[in-house]
C-alpha cells in the first residue's frame, strides 16, 4: 500500500473512532442511564493502562522514568487533573445533557481558544485573515446552537457552557505538557495522564459500581468506547504521522464531528435543519483553515507534534 494512503487511512480511522465513541456514549447515557462520572472513571483507567502497555511493549519506552523526576511528576499531575480529566469529563457531560454531535462540534472549536491564548502570549500576531476565520467560526456555532433563530437557543445553556468549557480545557491539555511531550513522548504522557485521572476518579465513582445493570450489550458499548474510541484511535492517529504531514492528518480529524452528526441521524433519528447544517460546515471549514495557517496545528496536533511535529487527541 502507498505510504501516503496508509497514513490517510490511519488518520481517518482515528478521527472516525473518536466520532463513534461520542455517539456510543450517548447510547449508554440514554439506554442505560449510565453516569458521566462512571464512564470517565472506567474509560480513563482502562485506556490509560492500554496506552502505557503500548508505550512500554511496542515503543519500548521506560514508562517509569518520569516518576523519578519530581518536577516532571508535578507537571504530569497538573496535566492529568486539569487537562486530561477536564477535557474528558466536560466532553462526556456535554453529551449527557445535550448530544454527541453538539459536544463534538463545540469541542472542535478548541483551536480558536488556543489561537487567542497564543495571541495573548505574543506567540502569534493578529492577522485579518485569521480574525475573519474566528468570526466565521463563532457565527457557525451560533447557527448550530440557535438553529437560525437568534432569539433563543436550541441547545440547553448548560450543554453549551459545558461544551465550550471542554474546548477551553483543550487549551490547557494541548499547551501545558509540551515540555513533557518533548522529553518523554506522547504515548507515555497520555497514558499516565489517563491512568492518574482514572485512579483519582475512582474516589468519585468507582468503575466496579456502574449504578445500572450491566448487560452483554452495555459491555460491548463500553469496549467500543475504551478500545476503539480511545486506545486504538489514539495509536492509529499517532501512527499516521509517520506517513503523512500533520496538516493532512488534521483534515482527517474533521471526520470526528462529521461522523458524530451522521451517526446521530441514524442512531437517534436526530434531524438537522438547514441552518444547523450550514453552521456545521462553516465551523469545520473555518477551524481547519485556521488550524493550518502558518503551520498552526490542529487541537489534536499541537499537543503531540510539538515534540516530533505531531499531535494527540
């Protein structure tokens, strides 16, 4: 297989699985009344273990090296609590109170907040083209959450605030661990970030107390979220960066919100009006262009490829 095609397929698989996992989580919430707290607790713990195993056994990383450096360990703890847990919890809570499609689209706006942060830090200079893309993105979000009726919101205010909160949390998740990623590599940092967050979440909602009757179907749904929507998708996307440029891989990540919307139509019979469809298209196009202007990486890229010029979810 052509190496470029292999990279595109790997990146597309990663983006697709991220989109699928949000919809599957909504099925768990709607059909089984599963709580966000339990799902995040279980997902972070399980995926953290799997990714650390990948880091150790496949990448041959010394996964315990970071524990011996107290300064790096503190930075890792901050990344895990405020970055990893913040992103995961707010994202899935948005799904619980609204929908997977809304949660995914709102979190997809994270590069805007990364852009604002870099402006404030002086790492970027304001350009008319970029400012135009910022405004068009916000306009697209406005169309989505109001369905074109600007006098009222079609999305609950809580769902909107949680979704924007998850996008803002991505800023910390993306930028704070850059030095750690450079030093130790993405799999180790992401794996430890998930595992530490998962262990801490056991005090909030232990994974062995789901709060509902587990069935064969619920176990299958959980396996899809943990394996395909987290571990395999991360590894697949990371592997794609060995074959294609980060800018091309970022285009594939647009499959996440697109497929979340498509899956929502088929699974939940969700109907998108003309204004919502227009809003989704505007957001996707504006964010992708903004993310790639001046080599500014997408939210799934800034975090990982600061090290080898790649990125992570």
